[in-house]
C-alpha cells in the first residue's frame, strides 16, 4: 500500500449491488429478485428539442456502469500481471547479458526489447 492509501486491490464497490438495467429512462438494480430504482435520466436542460433516443442511450450507459467498472478492475489486474511478467523477462535477459552469453549491444538494439522497456515505462510512469 502506498502513502495515498492506494493498493493494487480494487476498492470494494460502494454502489448499489445487483445487476442493473434500464427501463423507460429509469435505472434499476435487481436486489434479491426485486427491482429497486437507483437513478433516472432526464432531458438535458440546455437542449432544445427532446430526443428520447439520447435519454434512453444515457440510461443504458448508466445501467452498464457496474459491469464496466468490474471489467475495468479485471483488466487492471491482468495488466499488472502482464507488467510483472514483462519485468521478469527483461530481468532474465539482463542476467544473460551480465554473464556474457549475450552482448549488450545485441539486446539494447533489439526492437522487442525497446518496445518492452517503453511499455514498462508507460505503465509505471503514466
């Protein structure tokens, strides 16, 4: 855990649990077999003409938020695993260079090594 109370583990969800769905511009969560309204969409105050399709699309987008967040968390976990594996591979390659089996210039100029290092930098330094 770092100084900002962040960890590699996703924080527990604080939203209404259950599978969400949209119906007539309302968003419901199914809790213990019962639909409970958690939100409702309205026409934006600045728009001139009512567009029910836009409001319905907004309701569906909101209803998909819990699944989207769960997928984001799953992808973050996979990304962390891949990042650690990539770091280990580069470390093993460096060990081969250090023992003299490979020449450093061969490794440092290899496009896949350059890409791997760039990916690690991007993932760890934004």
